C-alpha cells in the first residue's frame, strides 16, 4: 500500500477566482481582537462578510516588508501618505490597493477603489468596493488614514 502512495503523483493547480470550487463556502478568519468565545473558550471567529472586510483592511494597512518571509505583501499606502496629494499620488495609492487585494485575497474581486484626500491634506479617505466570489452583493470597506506629526 505504501508503494502505491509513492507511485502517485501530486498535481498542483493554480487557484482560479472564476471556478465554482469556492461557490458554496462560508469564509471564516480569526478575529484579530482575539476575543474569547464564552462557551468554548476558543478564539472568536469572524465569518462571511466580516471576515473579508477584516482581511481587506489588514492587506490595505500592511506595509511592504511587514510580513516575515513575504516582504512584497503590502499596498504601499503608508509610503504615499506623506507625499503631496497630486493626481499621480492618488492613482498610485489606488493601483497599490487594487493590486494587493487582487493578488493576496482570492475570496473577493475588487469592483472599485476611491481615494479622496481631506481638505487640509493631512489624511485620505479610502473606500474599497469588493464582491465575494460566491456572492455578487457588493461590500464597501471604508478606511480613513491620517498623517501624524
């Protein structure tokens, strides 16, 4: 029997966002607040839409080099936050957000990213609209980032 296992080959397939493999799944992640479940004493899980929102926010707020062994994960928003808020800076922020979500969050597809600087240009309002692979209903994630001096 062990000889049969050794002779089998493992085929790795690349994940396809359009496949139906994930169409019936309920997504879950650990709650980053690490709250304790009152009955099971386990860490609370976020499920469905709230899990995706948390994951997208984490990706958006991650700086390049923050993740061990994955230095290219990050949106680059913090690097652009102290730049003059010109059209090219806004486009760069928008592209960085779209790229990091499309590359590292396979459970959703980005529909729209809006980046709006505040009046005094000390912060930016970011609105990301995504839809889950298994549910076409759009989810809006709003984040406000400001420069601290």
